């Protein structure tokens, strides 16, 4: 999309093609069961929440270390092995309040899209987002009843189910009467910004979806529009920034996260070569095509290693999990965090150690 000289909106074409493929393609029983598990789990925050306790026990008991050390995962089907490899280190579940008041004079009232996997497995990202927005004068409204936005389903060609989730997301956020809907997951952000197109043929939602989509912005866009109010403390870090494909290509957001990071005193921002190339996450690509995804992840890890970075920052949970896994395969113990976590650490005066958990 970024490179097309004719400006062809390739994203819409490929998503329409995926939907057509799903209507026409007959899949094997194994594929059907794998996709059913993904689409009935990863877009259901309630089910992901119930998975946290057994997964925490798996990690905290030392069983995960034993299983990985003995290479027992190789006995499992490749796609299940891929899922386990992407599992983040689970910590405390930091819930975001329904309403987080603005610090000082209120400048904006914003809604926060909480996501699904991020809400339950990377909750520190949402917590950091709410704190930074509040510190910069935004009242943050995060309806706990909001569903999955449907991004996972759109990326997989499951159009009908995605449409229903889009409607429910609009219903949940419309009631909050916010000026802006803030996203901090690039895949979700690119999806909600296209609600007007997704629901264009629905007489009850077409106009509502268009208005809703126009309100959606990545958190880096919102923060760079506001004159910084909260003081930044020094973070002496060398940070390698990774552009999520859904952020740089689908949303056209490249300069804003770099501006946020450059505004942190003491932080040295370094660019990863081949920045326009995917890390291998790509929606659900790393779950359905693990070999090809791992090859992309390995290439990204090899390009990061010579940079001698203290931290890798990005703007998408899928990229965080993908690069953590790739770097671990290459023996690199570099934390991968969301851009907003570094801004939050700077405002709160936290050290890099607080980002390792």
C-alpha cells in the first residue's frame, strides 16, 4: 500500500479477497478445528481471562521451563507449538478503570479501545495508555462491556462475524459521548478506522460507522496533537523502534511514535534496517503459517542484534509477542515493549527494570 504509485487501497482488496476465499474454500478437519479455536477464544476477553490462571500456573510452577528445556513441544502439532512460543510472561492483571479522570484541567474526553489479547495478556499496555492520556489532560473512558472490535476476523476473511462485532463496538463506545476513540493496537486501529467501509451497506449503521471511524486515532496520533503537559524524566536507553505494518502501511502513522520517543530526555532512538518489512505477526499469520512467520521473525532479530539496543519498542501487541519469541530463539534478552510504556515510564520516573516484567 505504501509503495503503490497509483495509490491503490490494497488493504480493502485483500480483505474482500480473503472473505471470498473463506466462502469458497473447503478446509481440512484439522484446519477447521484450529481456526474454530482461534475465533472462539482470541476474540473473547472473558474466555482469555479464564485461561490466565492455568497459564500462570504453567509458568510459575516451572513446568513451562521443563517443557521447553526438554523440547517436548516438538511432539505437538506445529501450530500448537507456535501458540505456546508466543505466550508472554504473565504478570498481575492491571485493569483499567471505567473512567480515569484527567490530571489538571481537562483537555479532551477520549474513549479507549481495550482489545482482547492485549486486555488479558498484556494489560500493562492499556494501563500505561490510560495513565499517559490522563497525565496529558484527557479524561479516559474505557467501557468494560466493549467486545472484540473484529480485527482478527476481518484479517481472516470471517466477514459476517466481524460485522456483528463492529456493530457492538460502535454501540458500546457511542454511549460514552467521547471526542476521540483511542487505539493502541495497530491491527485493531486499522480495523476500526475502516468501519465506514465494512458497514457501508448496512442502512442502520452505515452513517454511524462513518462518524465512528472518523473519531478513531492511534494513541501516538492523539499525544502528538497535544502540547506535552506532563514532565518527562530521563531514560538513558538505546531504543530500537519497529514499525508495525498495520500502523505504518494501513494507517500511515510513522512519524508520531518516533516523535513521542524523541521527546524523552536521554533516550537514543535507533532505526531497524528494512523497517518496511513485516516481523511475521501479520494478524494471525504467525498462527496459521508458523514457518514463514518464523523466517520473518528471525530476519528481524538478526537485524536488531547489531544495534545493541536496550529495548525494542513497537505499537502492536502481535508484534510484541512475535519479536519477543524471535529474539528469544536467537538468545537475545532484549525486552520488547509498547511505545506508550516508555512514555509512561518517563513520566512516572520508572527504570528499565520495571519494563522487564
